[in-house]
C-alpha cells in the first residue's frame, strides 16, 4: 500500500494541514500532485505514516525541497521518519521544525514495545542553545518500568539542525 495524502487549506488561519498515512515507498505521485500555497504555514502530520523506503525518501525530498512555506511544523513523526531526517542531508527544508515525534520504549521483562510521543515544551525544549529532555516513566502491561530503546545522542541529533 502506498502513502495516503490528506490535506486541508485553512486560509482564514493562514495554514495548510497535510497528513501522510501508510507507507511512503515509491515515487509517490500523490506528493508531486500536492500543491500547497507558499504563503501559508504548513503543518505536516505523520502519526499514521508506518514506514518509508529509499524511493519514498527520494519522493519526499523532491517534494519538500520545493516547499517555500514560511513555517513548516512537523507533528507526530514516527521513528522511521526521524531516522531518515538523521541520515539524509537535506531531508527537510531549513524552515522545518519538529513539534512532536515518537520515541520507542522497550520492556526487558515482557518484550513489549511502545512508542511514546515527545512534544516540544513538554519532553524537549531549547535552553541556552542546548536541547534538554524529559523522559517520561513508561510501564509495561505488568507494571515493569520500560526503558528508552534508542541511543539519545544519535536519535535526537536531528534537533541540532532546528535551533
């Protein structure tokens, strides 16, 4: 299944809201056909995006590199998207800012995995030029404390491009 693109233009609020769902895996025609007026702020919602492969990366970069919107706010980015932001130079345009993204947690006791949303101002914030983090306590179905299943210094690297 390819990516599903939904969008709403809210001119009275000076913004466009775009949601991506499914798998971004091909030279996605849905992205190339998506025209967002450059004068509007763009809010990109990714909670339903399940994955992205190399062709999807290329399609996304081709689309996003043409965006001239003054502000691009990214909401609910899954780990697969964050990984691409970290690996691919120029994956996001310079005016893009991450508002929220998901961090994987894991339970050694049960093998359970979960994704925890990190939101700016709540779980991460900029203080004196450095990103600071607040890691919530997460418990598995048996009450065991789960641990963050990433290397923070590598996973959060993308934020340094967004100061």
